[in-house]
C-alpha cells in the first residue's frame, strides 16, 4: 500500500484527481465513469460541462436520460446512469466571489472541496462541514447533503448553503434558498442530482487561526464505553470513532474514539502539500481476507500504544486520512466494494448496533474501515437527507459473489426493523421495499424530479424511468 508511484503515474493520477474522472475530455465520449465502489460498472456517454451556459444546450439531440455528476466519490449508483449521459461538472469550477466579512464563498458547482480549502485556509477560513475525502465537488456535496465529524454541532452541508441556482432541462432557472423557492431548495439539497443541475452555490465558511487540530484519541471497549465517551466529550466539535468489527469475545466492538477542535493558537496558515502515495494496481482477490483484516485492525488498535493520547495534528490527516493514498479503492480489486452505512435512532441505537455488529462478525466478511459516530438533532434541510438523531455506522465490504449481497440485504432489513435508514450516497444494494420505508417522503420528492434526469440508483429503488 505504501509503494511509491513512478513520477509519470503520479502525474497522471494527479491530473485525474484535479480534473475529474477518466473521460472528462472536451467532447462527448463513450467511457466508463466509475463510482468509488467500482460497482456497478456501467457505460455511459460522458459529457463534460465547462460553462454554466452549456446546460441545457448540450442535451439537444440526446436520446437517453441525463445525470449531472461531480467527482464520482459516491460509492454506488447514485452517480451512475446506465447507457445514459453523464454531465461531468468538474470543468465548471470557477470561484465567483468571496466575502471575508461574512465568510460566504460563491463558486461554480464543479469546484472541489480541495480547491475551496486551497483558497480558504491561507485566508483563515475552513469548510463548515467536511466529509472523509476532500475530493468531492460543491454540487455533489449539496446533492447528497453530506455530513461530517461535527454533525452534532453543525448539522449537514445544506445547513451552510445560503443559496444556489438550479437549472432544469427545459431551461427554467430557480434561485433557491431556505426562503426563496424553499420547496426547490428542500428537494435539491439531498436530491441526488435528480431535480436539475446546480450551476453555482454559496457556502458559508468558518474562520480558523491555524491549520492545526487539538487531537485526542481514546481507546474504548464496547458500545457502552463509546456512548459514555460521547457524553463526556460533547463540548468538542469533531468526534468520530474507528471500530474493529472483526474481533469477537473480549475485543468485541473495541475502537478508538477520536476527537478534535481547531487550535486556537494562531499559526502559519500555509497551503496543503500534494498527496504523495497512490495505490498502484488492482489488488488480487485473495489480498483481503479476514486474517489480513484482523491483523490490520489489531495493529491499528495498538498503533495508539497508550489508552489516551493528546497531540496537535494537521487538519489533513485528521479529516482526510484516506486521501493520503489516492485510489485506495483499488485495494478491493476489480469486483469493487460495497459500503453499508446506516443511521439508527437513539431508541434503538445501542441494541441495533450490537445486533448488527454481531451479524457482521458472524459473516466473516472482512472490513478495515468501520466508522461509528453520533448524529445530532439539528434537522437537515433536504427532503431526502440521510441523517437522523442517533448513531451512524459505516463499513466497507469486498464484493464476494453469493455472500455480499445476501448479507447486505439482511443488514438492510435489520436497519429497517430498528427504525433506521441507509445512506443513498453509499448504496448499491438497497431493495425497493427498504428504500420506501427509509425515505417515506420519496413520492413527494418525485414530483420535483426533472423529467429528463434519472440515475441507476433511482431506477433501481423506484422502478421509475426518465420520460424523454
Ligand atoms: C473516502 C470517502 C469518504 C467519504 N466520507 C463521507 C462523509 O464523511 N460523509 C458523507 O456524507 N459522505 C462521504 N463520502 C461520500 C461523498 O462525500 C458523497 O458521495 C459526495 O456527494 C460525492 O461528491 P462528488 O462530487 O463525487 O459527486 P458524485 O458522486 O459524482 O455525485 C453525487 C450526487 O450528486 C449529484 N450531483 C453532482 N453534481 C451535481 C450538480 N452540479 N448539480 C446537481 N446534482 C449534482 C449526482 O447526480 C449524484 O447524485 C465519502 C466518500 C469517499 C470516497
């Protein structure tokens, strides 16, 4: 994993990172646009957008449906449209304005959070909500109404978006905010790109005086200890836990509770270095098995030698540890990976999490990357937003024929029975029946869908098709 890439490969991948996905050239091309999980794998026409005025002009003469997409950092099929036309926004990434008095930045929707950070951090500003990778676009962050480690204090991404412009395939335009066209705002925040193209958006940044984070990592054993720590540290802005979901017996549900606040000691606000490592090849299927994962988890748990550490840490490894290795999804091989991510309400959070963890441990399907955290109770603004007050849990599974999908269905059913929901941005396996329980607003939401726009996710969970 730590193999250094050749300079040529590193340059090529950096260009991919900064410019979007393979296929983003200057004209329409049949190419595969992958989501992060690399499953499902569909071909589509990839149409790069460079100017806000490109849409809806580029749709003229198209015979199949369309879908605006960003960096393809969603895991499943929410950013895919089989045999359709993907409008890739990453070429539409200009910064339009910034007001240092209010911290409000206005930019085209294809700008990435990495590009916003490069601009904002040296000026003493930071993202209000940050996901586990900075390689997502502003439009993608709004369309999935993403959440970060500070959900309890800051809620979701859409709560920090004063306004944006939505353009529909018939050319109609809406300026949307919580007070202007509020129904279109609520449908588009978390609306998975289905209501139209977000051309530009505003984002309220927050002031910082240092790149550094006052970090603490605390080992815990079991969900009770996790909940205790959560209560004890509720005054800290960022909290997240890494969880070992392979070990059983006395090590069942052990983990590291990681917390941080922006340092209040003024420091040099220098820009971020370039990422250095690239996962260079497709891992063979046997590389990931429960032995290797168990060994990794034990190493990770004991990497933190002391039960409690305190340190000053740069924001990059704190927020984006996985971005250190570009294309780490290749570790799962050609078949790809599935992510299972749920939110459970407080009433069932503890019981449900223990039951689901037992089911996962029993399945023997290994996972390195299990994350546990709490969601707060500030409501999200989107009709289809994922968060609910309670516990959020996420982990990756390699795709193993005959095993992974039945397991995902069982886990989805358990999530439903405990009153929770799965995250559409990470999903490739939810059943239509589960979807309709998880997102009871879906029929109201469907009234706002642009008739020309669809996604493989939407077609899978509703059976709906674009009407051209
Ligand atoms: C390593 C990793 C860590 C992650 N951590 C988190 C996390 O902590 N929290 C979290 O919430 N998510 C997380 N994610 C998921 C990721 O933040 C979301 O899937 C995000 O929406 C991806 O943005 P994107 O630019 O790649 O959009 P895509 O994946 O390309 O598209 C996402 C959706 O946005 C729509 N869309 C994109 N651009 C536009 C536009 N201009 N107008 C209208 N619709 C548009 C698409 O149609 C699609 O439905 C993580 C992903 C990875 C790979």
